[in-house]
C-alpha cells in the first residue's frame, strides 16, 4: 500500500488506544500487585522488611516501577524490533515528568509557596544528575557497552539502598528527629471503625500510579453511620458535636487525605462491589479521580443491613454487584455502561475500548487477579502477567509508530518516541500529580516525579540494555538515534532550572509562577524539537 497521510492520521487513534491499554494494565493489575507486596511488607514481623512498606521507600523504589512500566517495556521491545522510538520514549518522559508533573503539582497546590522536603529532594536531585551524567557518558560513542549498562544498573541498586537508609542517615546528621525513623509494628493501613456499633475495617484505596494506593497509613478508630445524607464518619476520640456535621453528603474524613477531598459523596458513588471474606468495595468516581473505600464487615447480617442502607439512601443509583474476575465481569460492565441512564454518551463509547482490553486481560489473568481478596497470595503471578501484557501493548505501540512514520515520512520514529509516545505513556502520571496536589500532597507528587526519573534511567534504560547485551554476546548496542543527545542536555537543563527555582529566596519552596514557567518551558521544548524535525531551523546540537 502506498503511503497515505490520511491513513497515518488514523493510526494516531490506534496508538491512543495503546496508551489507554498500557494505563489500564497498570491500573488494574500491575499497580495492585505492587500494592499487595507493599502491604505485606508493612505487616511483616521483621523491622527491616517493614521499611519497604514505608511510603517514602516504597514510593521511590517498587512503586516507581509501576510508574515506569510502559517506558521499560517500550525500550526493551524496541531493542529487538530495531525501532528508534524506545530510548526516545524514556528521554521524552524524563523531560515531561520534570516540567509538566512538577509544574502541574505546583500550579494546582491549594497553598503556595510549596515547601519542598529538603533531604529527599537533595538526594533525588543528586542521583538524577548522576543518572544524566552516566547516560551522557554512555552515549558519547553512540553505542552502549555491557560495562556501561551494568554500571547504570548498579547505580540503581545504590539508589535503592540510599533511599532505604535515608531516614537513618538524616537522623545521624541531625537533619531529622529520631521518631521520624521509627517504624510501627505491622504498619497497619486500615482504619478501625464502628458502624451501628459493629467493628469494621475501613481502607481507602486510590487509583493512581504515582500515589501510595493505601492512603491510610496509620491505624485509627472511626465512628461511622449510614444516614439519609450519606456515609458519615469521624474519629472515635471526637466527642463534641459540630454544627451541620450530620448534613454531610458522603464519607467524611477529619483531614483531607482522600483523593476526592474530605468528603466521598453519594453522587460520586457509582459501584458497590461485594467481595469475598466480608469485604465491600465502594467505588467513587469524580472526573479523572477514582477512589475505592473498602469496608470489611465480619458479620454477614450486618453486611446485608449496610448494603440495604446504602442502596436505600443513595436512591439505588450505584450499581450493586459481585466482583467477577473472569471475562463475564467485562461483559457485565459493558452491558451496564450501555443500559445505565447515568452514563453519558462519552462514557458509553469509552466502555467499548475498555471492554476489548478487558477481554484480553480477564481471559488470561482471572486466576491471579489480586483485586479478588482470596487471590492476594498470587501477587507475584499477577505481577508477571501484567508485565507480559505491558510488553505486548508496548510492542504494538512501537509497530503503530512505524506505520505512522511509513505513511507520514516527515515524522521519524525518534521524534514520535520523544514526543507523542512519551506524552502518551506519562500522561496518567501527570493526571495523578494534579490529583495529589488537589488533596494537599503536591510535595509527594514532586518527590515521586524525581524518584521516577531516576529509576527511568537506571531501570527503564539500563535493565533492557543488560538483558539484550547478555543475549548477544555482550556486544555494544547501537544507539545512534537522532535528537537523543540533545534530549539528554534538555534533561540536565530542566534539572538545573528546578534546582534554581528551589534555591531562590524563600529557600526550598516553589511558587505558582515557577510552575507556570516549567510548563511553558515544556511547550518551548516541543516547539524546538518539532522545528528541528520539520527543518524549520537547524538543530541546537549536531
């Protein structure tokens, strides 16, 4: 078939579907498997294992793998297919993360200037600068030797060790208090609550690759009640009545720890999923935000009473159903999407691609789906299955990029990788950063973005290079990709810009003006890269 610009434009729709597929795999299987691992570490009887369940350590190490999964597999697959888009996706994601994610977190922060945590920020900036230096050194001869890739992978282990001992080192240097280094036994993530006098467990689970999914990190007692206005909750130690408190219209938190703010409203309650072992998942959706409130009721009669109250007071709007990890669950979701009066035309149409993806995932991963409480012990198999599908969708994304290049020769693979594919794979992280900023956790979004960037170089680049090198007699890997060296300089330049903003008067703070400049610089980067690709002006670096 002869090249056609129209066909090339249609392929952009298909590559968008691949971006959604990668995100869906991460959200539905990859990240839940990681969260089960983190939760098991928190509950471990060994202190050294509990440290892996801490938010700071898990977020910068194992959770970063959830952020970087698409980039890692894209780079790995590109080595075997000979595509130039793989390394471009990683470099483009680095620039996107630092400028857009950090900028958006500051712009949407409830209060500014935003205070940056000094010790983690200094640590991550140092390692990010190291990763850029190692990457630049490795690319000097346009080829990656096995020793260079091994050195970068070794730096990943050094970074993980540094993150693990950061709190201890900060205490020794007088930069943190001793209690900050204390790990509570078991590190429970569920809140104890009373509902109609019955003890239940309440756990809030956020659906975002960048966030610690189990948002409640310490145990607490809560008094809960299902009223005509909504699910009301307050700490058990709160004795005094506050005006209009019972007038809340959802599940109310004493602090703004929820991804939806302080209140989970009935109007946002779309599904009530009856799980095994007395658990009920209340699924709240608001715009791009998705939060699960998992309530565990040991007594079956009380659980049935709770379900009746929720269904009655919510006017029967939520879809109440049992969880089905098989393909029939996907069929039921599609039927509900088209039959529900509350679903807009957009939601009905978007249910179709989600169904197509779920057919693939639920057919192969139903037996290891950790969202089914009884199968949480199979999290390693769920993790491996999610990695397989990430690899498949990454391969398809690269093949589609090749089709776009074939039909529109003016768009080389390297340009597609460093712009279109990088934005597509990183966009969910940008949305997560905005949500974290809105829930008054913008500093956590910035820390996760920096930690993700470090692991992007040390893992998403180095690990595929090591694997490929071992299978090809340790020969150097050609990486003579247009625009990559310039991209590495953009990485260093954007890091210097962020550090400059942080060190300005009002040390260790970022303002909305800083966030606006960072986002504007990314637009400048896109214009500069596009101009070079289309020959509007000569490249900054040859």
